[in-house]
C-alpha cells in the first residue's frame, strides 16, 4: 500500500521512476484502468499523455470505449523488459491463438509516430509497432525496467500510476520464443477510462 501511494504521489508531482517529466495534474479523462486476471489479479491505472502523443491517446481511448481491449491477452511478456497486449484481432483469450497473437491490430488506421524525449523506464507505456515508425495501431506495452534503446524509437503514451505490483506479476512468456505466451495468458478483463466509470 505504501508503494502504491508513493507511485501515485510521484505521478502527481510529474515524476516517473526513471526521472522527472513535466508536472501535470491527474485528469481522470486521461486515466486508463485495466482490470487484469490470471497469475496477476488486480487493477492497473495508466495516466495517458495526450500532451505528447495526442493521436495515439485518442486511438487508445476510442478502442477502450468500444470495448475492444476487453478479454485481450498479454501475449508477449519478457522478464526484465516489458509486457505487451492490445492485439484486438488475434489476442482474445476466449479462443487464444498464441501463434497469431501480436500480429494483428484493429479496424482503425495505423498512427503516425509521435516520438518524444520521454525515457522508457519502469511503468512507462509505449505503443508497439512493426519496422515502420508509423505502424502503431492498437497494441501497447508496459515496461518492467529501463530500456534506453527504445527512447525516441517508440511512442510513449503514458505511465502506470497505480498497480505496478500487478504489472510485475503478469505471467512471463517463453525465453526461447522471445517472450511469447503460448497458452493461458494473463489478460485484460475489461478496460475503461476512469472518468467514465467502470462499465456494468
């Protein structure tokens, strides 16, 4: 509980664990809540950053409000690196396709890169993409640790302000398969914007 309160206090002050960013007040219209189940169980709150990635944040909010992230797996989880989810095409847990998960997106168009000088450290959330910088769509990842090699190469969309203990408990994938989770992945039960309240 102390750790959660400390993380939230840092977020209010405009900090990540990796260092200071511009101070900002938390607006629940920009807080994404993920209810996670599996080996990890609990809620994760992510403060989205429309000030640095407006197009990406708008797409995440649209998909969230459509219910697209509900029932979607954490399909690629690498110890000491990150947990990836958001494949609304192939990542559903009801008929989980481990070999396909991570290859899909959504019906919405891909998004032009919005790179910033924000550092990829623990709790930072970035958008996944292919080799093309402008190919992000629906998938995103949450960092476990520092990864400066991602700085300026992937779009930062936010950071965890509550529930990093839940993130750290997400089921890891196979080392030999670059973190792919073959079966029974942890998943997002439902996602919603905090200002909207939890859906019925």
